[in-house]
C-alpha cells in the first residue's frame, strides 16, 4: 500500500470528472454508460473545474472511533446491476466450462472467490463479507430484501427506496455517525450540494445512503457521429457526385429554427484557444429544411449538394471546403434543422457510405440466457440515421427522447430526479405535464416518418440490435463517449481506412431560461449524485455495534483518497509502480493520478473488449458504487474518444456550452441542478406509490412486463395512444388523469423544505 505517497498523488478527491466518461448502463460515461459503464477530455485539455468543488484532504484519515471485533461478518447484498457485477466471481464472468481465471495481478480466481477489490477491502478493514447479492438491479435487489431486513446488514438500492424506507425506520441514518466518519464528513463539508442531494429529512438532516458518483460536475451523454461519413459527403471543392444514390422520403419534418433573419452564436475557434461568433444568415441562405421540403423527394446527391450550398451561404464561407466542421469540428454550430438535413443526406446515400448493405440475416435472442427465444432477423439494406444502442432496452431507447430535449430546447428529459427541473420562478416543474416536451417528441416522430430513425427502434416487437456500427449501418447515437468510441479500436471500425465514430458538439437550440429566448448550447446531461447507493439495514445491525461500525467504516473509507483509488482502480497490483514501489502517475485535470499497469491495460482489451467499466466491475470488482474516479477510465479511452470529448471539454471551459449548476442559483433558479433525491415524508411516499400510471407509463430503466414509456412510444408511433392524441392532450392526461398534478405538488413541498434546510445550514 502506498499510503505515504497519497499526500502527493492525491489531491484526488477534489478531481472534477472529465468529459470522457462513457458507460454503459448507465455507467458506463460517465463524462469522461458510467451509471455505469457510463466519458472525457484529454489530459492537456481539462474540463471545467467548478468553484463549488474545493480541495479535499490529501490523506486518508483513520476513523479511530469505528472499532469493531476482528472478523466481524457483514451480510451484504451489494453489486451493480446483474450477476456479473457482484463482489464475487461466478460462471457468468468466467464463462461456460471455465474453472478459473488468472488476472493481471498474477492471481488465479475461481467461481465463488471474491474479486480482487473485495479481497483487499476485507484485508484492509478487517471484517468478513457474507455475500448475499442475487445479481439484480438496484430496485429489484432492494425489493427482494425489504421484507427481511433482519437477514441483511448492507444492501444496494435506488436512492428513492433508501429514502422511503429510511423514513420508515428500516435504513440507518448515517448522519448520526458523521463525527465518527472523518473522510465522509470532510467530503460532505467541502461539497454542500452533495449533502443537499442526499438529505432525506430536513428536520434532522438524515442521510440514508452513501452517494454514488460516476463523475461529478461534468457532461454525461453527448451526440456521437460517424465523422468520416460527414466528411465524405460535405467536404471538398465542387459538387458532390456519386454513381448511385437513393431518394429522400416525402418531407414531413418542418423547420424548428428561423426561416429568415440572422442568428449569432458563440463557437470555440478551430484551434480551440478562443471564442468567436458565427452568423446563421437565413436571409441569404434560407432555412435548409424549408428549402429541402420545397424540393420534395430528391436524390441523395441533390440533397448533399443542397446542404453544401446552404452551409457556404448561411455561414458566409466560414467553414470553407471543410463543411463537415459545422457538425464535427471544434467550431461546430449545428442545430436540429441542419441535423435533419444531414440525416436526409446520410440515409439517401447508402451506396456511397456502405455499398455492402445487403440485408444480411442474423439470429438474435428475444428471450433470456436460461430460456432463449432465438429468431432470425434481417439487417437493414440502408444506412440508419439516429439509433439507440439497444432497441429492446427501455433505458437505452430513452436516449432518443433525451436527445429530443437537447435538440429542441426542452428541460426535464435528463433530470437527476425523474423529469423535474427548477424553473426561473423557483418552483419545480415536471416536463411530462408540459406540451413543449410532446411537441419535441412529435418532431422526432416526423423524423421516423422520413426514415431518419432506425427501423429497429420503430418495430412493434423490439429486438436487440447492437451491431449498426460494426456493419457500417448506423450514423448517430446519443450516448456515453468512452464505451461507444471503443468501436474505433476493437476491430469493428476500420481506422486504417479512415473510419471514425466520435463525439460531436452539443447542438445550438432555442432555450428560454425565463428571461427570454436565446440561441445557444445547453445540456441538462450533467453529472451529480447518481440515483443508486448503498444503505445499512437497521434491523440487520440492531443491537450489534460491531456490524454497524464495520458498515460505517466501509462507507467512510470509500470517500478517503486511499479508498477512492482502491474502489476505482482495484488493488495496487493493477497499478503501475516505480522501482521504489511508488505509483507512476500522470496529469489528469491538473492533478497526479496513478497509471494502470501495462498488464491491466492489455487485459482490459482482452477480457473487457475495451469497456473500462465492464472490465472493472466484472473482473476487478471496482466501480460498484461510491466515487468512481475518471482517471482510470480516461486511460482506457480511444484516441477518437479523446478527440471528440476534448472538443466538448474546451467548449465547456470557454463557456460556449451552458449547463445546470451544482448549487442553488439564486440569480436564476432555472440553472439549479435538480437534486437527485427529495426529502419526501412517509405519507408523501405512500401517496406517490399510489400514482401507478406515472410509473407504469413513464418507465425508463430496464424492461418490465406491463410497463412502458409513452415518451419513446410517441417518437416511434406518433400521437396515437389513448389520451395521447396531441401534445396538449398528452400533457393534460399526465397532469389530470395520471396524478401528475398531485405528484408535482408533493415534489414542490419537498423541494421547498430542502431549500429551507440548505439555507439554514449555510
């Protein structure tokens, strides 16, 4: 253990998360999926470091008051979200017929063995783990144990469930023990917005779960595009030519941006060093969607040349022959209408972009691993425009309505708490009860009608299609950077031939923060406390101080500099060291961080296929909860991933991308990040639990029988469902028929109580 070196290596705890994350589940990005595998900016181009994140202690402080008997047993039902992401190895990780595995640390593990991180946790802290994790997601895991809390000591669950059952007395209030937890207390003292987000009761300041961070104060999800396709279609002198192209569909989508006048927007200069203004001159060029619509169904070649001419005229030659920079450059300034025009060009030029799109037949499993249901499907015969990573996964399909928010200037689609956001008036608002959300979804459905969104997303029977990129069939998604740009280096894209999938700049849109409409970039996809955490069962530790103190010590240690390294990187045997045993470090966001060993990096690609978070969770056992350091993930990000994220990071640092603040912004509450949890009282939670329509119709995590997400359905099917015949009807249905109005009243009551608590504490 390199404890002494932590003084120099670790101003760690203060590191602001980088743009690079990418996780996949939701942890993958995480800023630099992730929830989860959830992405970042190059080390030489750090993301913005917010003033609200002051420096933390640079050394671990021993929690001397938390003493317990050596070998105390903690019954723990803790993991991430499936059987592979628990604390122990099992057949799901090892593979069928595989008895053991040797990792980069040189040790051999078999099914039933604890993963390296949890071997080390037990060694360092001195307790023994009785692993009770059943391999389920947070909500299901918690629900499995809620009737038998006496049989468990520590478990993971959703923040909402932790708060609800904490208020009912079933989960320990760890705020009562903060004086015994020097590392956790120091972290909360230095980051009051975190304290605000995990406060479960404003009367006593209760905290019922340890917060999980997949990066902090940084962008989470972002647009990603096939850069080489944009360049192939838009760049160069003269007109675009092709021997063959398809026809665009009959126009349906109508202009969102102006059709006349001029709009000025700020962009980062091409060299990334300064901010400059560019003008969208609609008087000279017209609106590209308006012009294409007037032309009707046209060939792909005609569409490309129309877009080329528009870019030259609208931007006065600013982009020169590198017109692709409008979308994928450091100085990008694209908007929703220009994206639709580009999607029309992409989907009508399959013969140029992928002449081998022959509709290959593949077999997919519509069932489960234990009960497979294999069916044959045909891949598309044309390039798909927008797509989601997994078309049969409710939480992945949700990425398209999240994209709708950033395209069309709608708050609430990427809230930290349901669909809530704080308005300029200081009140909570719920996007589901506002016609603007459904108008944006209607525009997405217009894209569906033109064939600009993937066929698989629209099909009634959803199938898991994850191979658009590797088959050169998909153009753009909205997702985490790190996990998705892996395609550049895992053999699925031909980098040698110039194929590149990369993050693109956040779009310009019409945003109104309560002070009037502005044409600017704004993202609500901003990292804060996640919606999962670990809590202590009150009945499980009742009358047993050893168990209670062991659980508290784990939480406290997780927020120490030393603990953050272990729970992100794994044990020291996975980290590169100098001859004297000290860590080899690199500069990340202005601080020194450990480098992973060469063996770890090689194993990441061999076993994890480049997906940092999956590798860490499946094999090392790290990043299951607490504070995930992005420095590990950054080292595992492809060059293309670093390039695109670097563009976004510089834009954030220079102020051309706006975002919510991790504080209560008294000057304009609209910029206040919605807290991850709200301090609902027991009776309020009971009332909310009765609003079944809200939960069943707006489900946004994993698929469950009988639960859907009508927001995704409006994109796929349009305004066809009961009570969903128009934007206004949809908003009214949620508000009046699905108890939305009652829910929002309770949310505002809890929000104002939290505001009062925050002000009294500061």
